[in-house]
């Protein structure tokens, strides 16, 4: 069961630079003036939000943008005119928290599902000893079970803004992995054999290092295969391929010299 993006061995700063955490979170405590009372100890300076509303607002922001937008950006037309502007998910999330009556029932349900999924995923990863520094940040978010306060939990709320997108990617990876693992057709041929087969694309993952897409697919004989290709194929696309068996890895046949017909 895979978890989030593989950030093993990375520091929090590395994770932040990848875009999986907001730059303006209070991960590192700021110095305060001598003699001043921290706002976290003064409830008058904070606003409290229910746990349900915070997770629902994060999902509502994801619904509005259709993705996680860490930094706001403009959408341009053919002549360079600004057609629309995508705001940060975090800003949209805060707007919903200030107007909770705008939250949909679907947002609340999605928030509960995301939180439950992340809890189960973290439990599994903890048992396997695979928790990363970012996972520990997610744990802090899930550990809040009463109310989120705008100052005390500023960091946690910023992280939560990104978690519906993270959970969605993780669930997609799980579905891909499970489908590949549960294919029952077995391995194809022997190393060096030339093969020709029809297959359904399960996933296309871009490799920046090699400037190719790693394609995972399942043949019409229910055999999982993997190969590289310059072109991306959407999941569910039916293709016919010719290639040579390069290796057998567990339940997977890796191909090379592949031609998509």
C-alpha cells in the first residue's frame, strides 16, 4: 500500500520546495518581542473552527480549483489577455471557513473520507517504519480532534489545504498498484522473446530524468507489463504493442524496444 510522494530522506525544506507544503507556514517558530504574550495563549486573538469544517473547507477549495494551487496564477487567452485567476487553495479554504454556510454536504463527506484515508495510510506506514517528516506533519493535522485555532494551528491548517490533492494521488496510486498486483495472467515468455499483444493502459508516469513516460498496462490475457515510451497514453486507452521481454519482476513483465501500433 503506497503512501504519499516518496520523500524519504528529505528534510521539510526539501518537501516544501517540491510544493507539498506552503511556504508561509509557521513550521519554524518566529521570535517574538520580549515581554509580549504569544497569541496562541490568548483566545481573544484567535478564531476557532470545528474539525469537520476545516477538512470540509479544504475539500471545497479542491472542488473549486480542481487541483491544489500552492501559488495563485493567471489563465491567459490566445492574445495574452487574462481570462481568469486561480487563487491559492489555502485562501479559498479560509474564505469557506469564514462562511461555513457555503459548505456543501458533499464537502463535509469528502473531508471525513480524506481524513479517514490519511489516518489509515499513516497507521500502515508507521507499522512498516516508513514515516517521513511530511507524514509527521500530516499526523499533527489528524491529531487535532477538538477545534482548529487560526494562530495555534496556523501551520496545520496550511498543510490541510494540500491534503485532499495528496490523498487523491495516493488513492490513485493504490488503485494502480492493486490492479497490477491482482492481474492473474502471469509473466510473458522468456527474457529476449519477441512479443505482440493488445493491452489496456493503467498509468503513464513522466520521467523528467529520461524525458519519457513509464507505461503500465495489462494485456488482454490479464498479464501486467511495463515499458517506456515517448508518448503519453491516458488510463483506459487500448493499444497494440510489439517489443522484447527485458526482465521479469515479481508479477510484472518489463519490455523494451516497444512499438505502439
